[in-house]
C-alpha cells in the first residue's frame, strides 16, 4: 500500500497534497456508514435544510442540462454519463469536474483510460495555463483496483475536501473478486460508487461504455444499452446518454432521473477545444416523461 501511495502521489494539476499522503495506514478501512434510525419528521427537517441551501445543488456549467435535472447535481447522487467510444463522455465528465474547480470546489478525476498529460492537454485548449495550474483539480491515472479507488476518494475528501469525483470509466475499474462473472464485477464497482456518494455526500460521476446495439440499429442510445450490468441502471440516480452524429450535432438524453423528468437536451460540441456548450436555442429542450 505504501508503494501504491507513492505511485499516485505525483503533483499534476493541483495535486500538491497527495505528495504527502503518508502511508497506507492513513487510508480508511472499507465499510458501511453506521446505521442511524430517525423519525420521519427528522427526515423532513433534513429535506427542508437542503431546500434552503443553494449550495446543495451544484451546476454542471451547462444551463440547459441543469434546467432538466432540477438545477444541477447533488451531494449523494451517483451520475452515469453513458456513450459509445468517441461520443465525448470523458470530455463531458472532465468538463463538469473543471467547472466545479473553477468555482473553487475541489474535484477529483480518476482516469483509467488517459494519463495526466493527456488530460492536462485537453484542459489547456479551453483555459489559459496559468489559471489551469491554480485550479483545485486533482488527477489520478495509475490505479485500477476498486478498493484502492475507494480509499483514494476517501483520502481526497478528508485531505482536500473534494466536492465531486469523476471516474473514467466504470467498466475499467477492477473488482476485488476476479473469479466472479463480468456482470457481477461491474455491479460491485457500481454499488461502490453509489455507496461513496452517500457516505461522503458528494456527487460521484462515472463514464460508462454502451454496447453496440445503438450503432447497429442506427438509433440514439437508451438505458438498455448500458454495457455489462443492469445494476448500473439500478444504482444510478441520473443517467445521461450522449449522442453525436457525423456532423458533431450533440444531445444528452436524460434516460433516468430519480424524482425528476427524462428528456433530451441538445448541446453544441466544439471539438477544437474539447468542450460542450449550451445549444443556441434552449427552447429545443424536450421533456418526454418522468422517472419516479
């Protein structure tokens, strides 16, 4: 474990604190939050406190998406960004994490697909380098095991007060049970993400690969296209499905939202700076149902 911490303790963008992370003894043990019984009236009081606190809802930086997901993402939510390869799910998740950091809300990106230099290069296209260096944005690119990912997230919360985690991407995280079926392994990682969101009271966003069905059938993606595990659909509070055509016309399909409506949000994709922007005509947002 000591060797592991040294390996992830390089100082990329804003990762100064991890250089002094200490030994494995500082990582909290795995486990569940202690169970507390409360009366319904206490739960209602907690709801009202959240409603009176504007900081409880965090904007994604995309007004049209925020409008569709009740103002933004919330602490304790597990959010999936699903898409086929090349659809932009890593770009969108990283962009949301950068938006948090630009507001002074520390965020953590755990990339299992790209190294830190590639991530920095993408951000460098849309923000000047001096500003980029000062963002409270923490990057990790050298850990795949689910247990260690969970420990690292807890450590980042304790040491840096992170307000958001983006995991890129979920199916690349390695389960502790190597002998289990692939579906069970993915389900374990999915449940871990939801537990961490609840435990740390922060949004946990994970990119998720979709199967080939939407490509074969030449249609936009849907919930059933989530690859390898129905548990992802069950665990997630919000599922955003990205779709881009050959002309870079983009849209986010809100395939699931607890206590909110589903719908389609057109976005403008700017490939030259690796960024999604609000569509020129927000009236194009389409709501087509609710997910209660």
